[in-house]
């Protein structure tokens, strides 16, 4: 059972308020996404967002932080990330210097001295827990971390507390709005999932992607935007190593503007395909399946 923490005022008044305020940051959320954000805020539960790379999982965290006027604290997960990178570590170089300068003190006095607060290097999880100001904690691509790191996350997400043996237990005075993202490269533990609300984000439908493109590249003519979105959706239907993300759709629109292109014909696609497809094999497959002349 979660440990009770002092309540903090909710950021959002309603699901519609989430949609409106995220849109002010440039993030266009559908009803399902907005509902998940609202409930995570209102219930104080971590939000686990799963979906393919490039659908806006990390961007959603940034948008929430901007809307809430909160600091975004990010733990980027990768194979081999450990407790010292996620929680804290001691400044060993500084500790050694202090030990060398404390030759007249007993070891007990020296030990207490070198494990003082000034030698503690706070990493993302501990940093977020200790903050008293509004905070969004982003644990990004948690599926890339080793399974062992999930045990650490279980403690943090259950109690929002960290035990430092030399200093005691540090408990959050203000629970951060917490988001975990996963690209689904491995199955996360049921224990971790139980502690979170769940949201699956997929690539947006054509209408939403057109609206996103219009908000980010307003100078792009509507007809070209329509062609671009339609082409991107065709590319996502191919067996590619990496499907084009929404960010790459936006980059493609900006590219067409920069080059002064007024249509997305075969020549325009061929010369700018590297903006959205970053593997040679993907480009070759796309040119073949699109039957570019």
C-alpha cells in the first residue's frame, strides 16, 4: 500500500482542461490520452506510457511539465543503468580528500564526517523525491534497463522514499507527477505495472496528424500537408527497420518549405526521403514499394 504523502493541489480541473492546456504548449492530445493524464494527476499515480518510438511519449511529459510550471527531472534508462546512476552516489574523490585532511580525528568521527550531506551526489530519482516545488519525473525507456532496476523502482514508486544507509530514509514532501515510458522491447513486471496507470500511445490517425502538422508548421499549404500525411501513413505500413515518427513528419513538412517545393511528387519524395527514413535499406524498400520513377 502506498505511503500517505501530503496532498498537493491538482494541476488539471477536468479532462477537457487537460486537452486545452496541453494544446497551448503545442501538444494535441486525444480524449484517451487526456483522461490518463487527468487521472494520474488527480489520483497521484505514476503513468506508464507504452508504444512505438516516435509517438510522443516523452513529449507528453514535457508538455505536462510546461503546463504545470514544473521542473522536468529525467532518468534516461539504458542497459547497465544502476542504482548509482538512478538514485545517488558518494563523491569519493572529495571524501578521500577529507579523510586525508582529518588525520587527527578518530575513524568514527571521520566516518560520520565523510558521509555527510555535502558528499552526496543526487541522481534523478532522489532529486525528484527531494524537490518541494512542482516536479515531473520522467523515467524514460524503462524497458531498456535491466530487470534488476525494476526492484529499485518498486520501492520508489510505492513510497516515494529512498533509504540512504548513512543518512536514513528520505521521503518526498511533495509527490512528483511521474511518467514511465516503454517502447515495448521487453515485458515489464506485473508488480511494476500494478503501481501505475497505463496508457498505450500509437501513431495518430490521419486527422490528428494533420492537425499536429498544421500547429507545428502553419506555413505549409494544406494540400501539401495532406499529401505528406498520406505518404507517411503508407510508409508506416511497410516492413521498415524504423517507422517514421510524428517528429519526422514535422521535419518533412519544414524541409519541403525550406526547399520551396509546392508538391510532394516522386522527385520531391526521392530527394527528401532521408528526412523520414534513416536506414538505406528502408529507403530502398520505400522507393520500390512507392514505385518512384
